[in-house]
């Protein structure tokens, strides 16, 4: 009996894609901490953000990075915003996520 019926079976095309993904190397990544909040990391810094709903349609976001060596935390003004819309908030967070992952 063939392996095609096995849900864990990967054909050659899927095996190749998995191999390629395993070889990708990014400078940073995002994960969840024990509390379930998103935390970004790269070789020098740990990143976090605080998002607050001001009203049903506007938000404030503050992003911080903490130096792993010194423990000093600074605000990342490029990824902070006040009274921004949901669309602008999503765009800002997407840019921040990519910046950490790409090491920029």
C-alpha cells in the first residue's frame, strides 16, 4: 500500500519546499512569551509593543527595544503612533515585524 493515504506523507515537491524553508536564515524572529504576548528578537535586541484602543476606531501603539547586553530599554519612535486608524495600526505593525525579521 502506498504512502499517499498517510496524512504525514510528503511527496518530492513538498519535501523540496520544506528543505528550502529549513535553509532560510533570518537575522530576527517573533515568538510568544509565557503571557502570550508577541516578542521579537535579533542578535542584539528584544522587541515588544503596547497597543491601546483610544476609541472604537483609533489606537495608540508604542514599540520598545531592550538591549540584551545592558538591559537598557528604549522607545522605537519609527514604530509608534497616536490616534491612528485600525488600517494604519496594521500597516505599522507589519512594517515593524518585517524590520525585526529582516534585521533592519
